[in-house]
C-alpha cells in the first residue's frame, strides 16, 4: 500500500480565491512536483524507510562531478533539489516513479517546511518585540538593549537572553495548513494561509502525521 504523502515544491506567491459560499480565502500558490524517486532507504540497509525525491530537473553539466555520478548510478535525470521523506514501507515504490500533486486532495492537512525570509542584523525591538524607551528629547534611551540583569552575582549574562543579532533565514515548519485546491495540469498546490520563505524558495510539503 502506497502511503506517500509528501512532495517538494517552490513558492510562487500569494493570491485570493473564493469558496462555494463566496467567502474569500487567502492562499499560497506552490509549484509542487513532479518529483521523481531517486533512491529508496530501507530498514535492513539504512535503519529506516524513506524515499529520496528529486525536484526541478537540470542539465548534468550544471552539477559538480560527485552529484553527476550520483544520478548516473541511480539511472535517473539530474535534479537541482534532493530531499528525503519518511514512509512506512518502500516496497511498492521503484526508482524512477513519479510523484505529483495528486497525492493531496482539497481539505487535506499538511505540514510545510521552508527557510524564513532573511532580515539581516536587527535590534531587540524588531527581533524580540522589546518595548522601546521614551522618545522625548534628552531621553538618550530609545531602542537599546537595556540592563542585562547581571551584577556581582552571577557576574555573567544568562544563556537565551534576547540580544541584537541576525534575524530570519532559519528553517521554519508550519503545521496544520489546509489544501484548498490542486491543479494537476499545471502542478499547482493552493494552501490556505502563508508559508515560510520568499517567492521562489523551496518547500517540503508533508501530510499531517508524516515526518
């Protein structure tokens, strides 16, 4: 029994659609698949069951020699993106099988993983939501960090203290999103709400309960 409920996609942007009752629904449009099974992970050989999928076919000369050799050994076209999806059993799948958006249906709940938008170096107000100081003339304290809470004892800054630093550009997972529509002909998946990442970034889309 094929239990694969996962696919690789690329975020195309956001738009609005209307349901049967005329209600407006904000959706993220994802170009999902088609993905090709490049390798099977088995419990006997690798300790777990998973399918390695390739997305966005490219010319082999655009890849380095180790990656070209990997695809040549697998006997599949070369792909830009490779990701693994855990499954209960890989027995029904073969290298070269294609996975399309039809693995999902409207109403399905999915988990989407991507890389959040990078925002560069940010202060504590923007990064952690700190409240600013008075903005009146002469305050000399507006958006600074403030006291770090250390004196003679403990004489150090505790781990986890909110500080200025690099913001965004992190792996983010959003759960329990709803699939609104699928378009097999154009390989599109419409997911209710927003998902991590900028336009053009890559996403991993899994069915709820799948890793």
